[in-house]
C-alpha cells in the first residue's frame, strides 16, 4: 500500500515538474525598459547586415538606453518553423521575432501592434504589406522584389543583327500569332518574354547561343508563387476581387498557360520543375539561359567576376515584363508575450531611424527606405532600380490571416500545371476553391 | 511474503537506478505522445491557441482533405518500393562481403559512407550534384552522350527512389551482415554434405536461419521509410503539385505552414494507430530464433 502511494506521489511530482517545464507564459509585460532584448534573425545577407547594426547600437545608443540586444540566429530554412512553435507555446523566450509581409497576418495573434512609430520614411507598399486589420504589426527591414535579369550581350546582338531580327520575327509569328521586332527588355511585355524565351531556346532556334531562353522557378514553394504572381498581376489579375477568390479569371488562366507553354516547349530547362532562387542563379551564371525573372538580391552577385566569371558585366536589369513586381519586406515584430516590451520598443524605435537603416545598407542590406537607397546608390547599383521599380511597379498581395498558407497552397495547387503535369483549368479550379476557403 | 533487508535494498537500488531512464521516457516519449494525442482533439491553431476541445473535427477535416489520402498513398508506395530494393541489395551485399577478398575493408567502408551523412545534407548535396547547369552527374551523362533531366516530373520519383536506396541500403546490409557473422557454419557444411547447391542452401538454410534478422531489418527500414522527410523535402518540397508529398511532409506543412496543430496531430495519431497493429506481429518474428523457424 505504502509502495503504491510512493509511486503515485512520485509520478504526480514528476508530471508536475515536467508540465511546469513546458508551461506557457500567461502574457507579456512592459518590464523595466532596460536590460537585454533577445531578437531572432536568420543567416545570410540580411542577418549579417543586422548583426552590424546591432553591434553599432550596443556600442552607442544602446549604452545610453541601457539596453543590450542579443541576436539569436536560427537556420534560414527553419526560422519561421521555430518561431511558429514558440508562438504556439506562447513563449516569452524571444522579445522580437523575425517576420515578413507574407506571414505577418498569420502571426498577428502572437504579436503586439507597433503604435506610435513614424513610418513615413518607408516605401508605402512595404508598410502596407505589414499591416493587418489596419494596424502595423512589423517594422520593415529589408525589401525584396523581382526584376528581369538578362544577358545584355545577347539581346544587343539580336537587336543589331538584321538576320537574327528576321529570325526572331519569324519565331514570334509562330509563337504569338503576330510578328514582333526585338525590343529592349526595359519595355518588354509578357508576350515579348514568351517570344524571346522561344528565340533563345535550341528547341525552336538551333542557332541560339543559349540552351534555354529562360528558367522558370516552378518548384512547389511559396516563394515561387510570389514570382508567378508577377505574371498574374501583369496580365491584370489578382488573387481576389471584392473579397472573393479570383483565380478563375482569364488573367489567371493566361498566367498559368504562359508557364505551361514555356515548360512544355522546352524554352526552360525540364529541371525547372524543381527550380528556385539558387537554380536560377546557376542557370544564368552557367550561361544556359538568356534571362529570368529573379529576386533583387541576385543582381549584384551575377555581376561579380569572382562569383560569376562567365557572365559578370553582361547582366542587365529591367522591370518584370508586364510591369508588376511583388514586393515584400522582411521585418521585425514585437512578441506579445515578451517580458521586456519597453526595452524592445526602444530598440525598434532606433531601428526605424534613417541612421540605423543607413548602417544596414552599408552592411549589405537593402533597407525599405527610398531616401537611404538613393543616398547609398554607390554601394549597390541595384539600389536605384529597386527604389524606382518599387515606387512605380510594386504591389503587395492581400494580407489576411492565412496569407502565408495561401502562398504555399497556391504553389501546391499550381506547380503541377506550371510544368504541364496537371490541366490548367483543373489546377485553377482547385486553387480558386482553396483560396476562397483561406480567405474565409 | 516479506522481503529480506538485502532484497529491499536491492529493489530500492534498482528503482533508483532506473529513475533517470523513467524520467527520460516520461519527458521525451510519454509526455509528447499524450500532448500530441490531446492536441488531436483540440482546436489548436496559430490563430486559436485556447486549445478548446473540438471532438473529432480534426479527424473529419483530415479525412475530407484530398492531400492526406494522396500523401498516404505516395508514402506507402514509395516505402514498399524502396524497402524491397534495399532488402534485396542489402542481402546481396552482405552475402558478397561475407567472404574474404582483397580490398574488402575499403569496400566495406565505402558502402557504409552514405548512412553517415545526415539526410538533409544528402539532399542538399544531391541538389548540387544533379543540377542540370552546374552538377557533376548531368555533366558526366552529357559527356557520355546522354541527355537526362533528373528533376523533370517524369524522372523525379525514380530519382528519389534511387537516392533513398543509395542512402539506406548500407543500413540493411549492416544488419544482415551482422547476422551472417554469427551464422552457424556447421549448418552449411551439413547441407553441402546432403548435396544442396549454393542456391538451395541460401533459400533453405541461410534465409530461414536469418529470418529474425531479416525481419528486424525490414521492420526498422519500413518504419523509417514511412517517416521519410528530409531528402524529399529538400529536393522537391513535395512537388510538382503534391506528387511527392509524404505523410511527414503533409504533417509538417499542416503544422508549420497552415499553423493547424490540431490537424497535424490528428494525422500523426492516425499514422501511429495504423502502424501499431503490425508491431506485435513483427516483434514476434524478430524474437523467434532462426533455429526454431527451421524446425
């Protein structure tokens, strides 16, 4: 009997101890306004740049504020996974989370809105993308958008050579049903993109200097939905119209069909069914594709002779054909369950200054402040283009609680159709139904 | 019957010594299982962390979704193919290396290399090696006059099978090889004296004796194959579409992309419940000795 009681008490104590260890925080507090602030970051150019801003703050303004910022680097792939787990357990371990336009709606229940921060220096589209139910839940940090990156030598040669131009007209007649003259990529529309993809592919033009015209990023990946969205928006489409899913539109059908045509006609590598950022870089660096819609961060490394010896100096930058580019901002947000909110806000206020963002740009980041980008244009030739393009062509997808899931779901529903594995209409029907469900 | 002082001391010591293991089991096996099981019956999402009880709603949502059935179908088919190939190749390699020949140690080491690499790392390695533009394998194939797109929708599933076989055949080989090392040689001698040839000895002597070992290898590999995640997630993320989505990828996406922990836990619980009935069957066979099987 005594033995049984011993075991029961022991088991209860052990369970209580275990559960206490796994217990969740009841809610955040303002704290003393001083002390250590723990912030999540991820490795890569943004994390490296942020580390330098943090070091500058800790050595200067931070001492006056009596606040020290500790950066916790998580892996690039799993940052959001780990943050989701922390949020689910209402953890107060981190004071500031690493967030982005595409997940701020999903994370909003675990974040505090950032009131009283002057956002007038930021790109309005970056700020809008971080608002949920009219409240700002994150501070824009690094801005990302897309460009058409192309081989200047190949396009110039085509435009200058009458024989090549005649061949292009012939191919465009066959592909588009109308003969087009080759144009400067700065003024391409999506039909030029398609005809050029055919012209620079050996499957349609055996004399092409490249194996494939372009490389599509068609892997089942949420970031690839963002690139495909440029085509959708470029054709005049949108995810939703009047609050209803709008992927049964003719624009959506044209956008998926463009990908499927390019893939099925071998104007992109068959391997592009599993391609994302690195594969696109590899294709451009190896000279096997003449152009691609790619992320802004790619331009500098493609023109760096050390990283891209074959093509450095031959890569041009132009707006995405169709004139629309997705814009998202990597951002930082305040954990609702933080025990040190006052100190965290001091750090965030510093981060929102042009001085802090100038340091961020100098350290290799692309801050979401147009003035800083203009002032630091000498650091990165893409800065001016980013500034111009975001102001003129940038759009942000609708922000709703399940935006993050919507990106993933659309990649899942459409990636088969992008590579001709699923009929376009079937894929769009499924995607529209799923999107409607997510929109609520 | 009362225990003597010595027996009581011994019992207390055994309880004390097993406490760390019990604490470990409670913390890392029992608690997560119970918490997961509980979550499966809760409305637990990233939007609603109240954890309110919602009956079998998560299971209804799960069985209504196309994705779960498709990923289950792919996982079962993929596992059946890879485990079969790995068992056959592992057995063949074990028989081959169960004899002495020059360079055996080097060959042995080479065979074991793939299981020493973390699966996610292996995925990243192959993503580079098989890349059509910068990868060594396509370049080699191109040099031989072969033009194959290893990541195209038609070749991606066979590619995943090959990679799994490449990584996990050494595992089945190692287990079967260990079994062969303790194989009673007199049985083979006796069968040879009875006039049995190599094939007959293999089928009627070696295989029955090694049955528990073969079952152990089969069981461990099947369980592992049904949980496949890393390499496929790194290489295809479950696509194109959902054509290479395994159950683990489905569960991961439900939890961390959709933020629906209840549905993810329900899916995990369903998988667990489906697997549990096989455990006693397999354990019984692993526990029986090969000699018994021969009788």
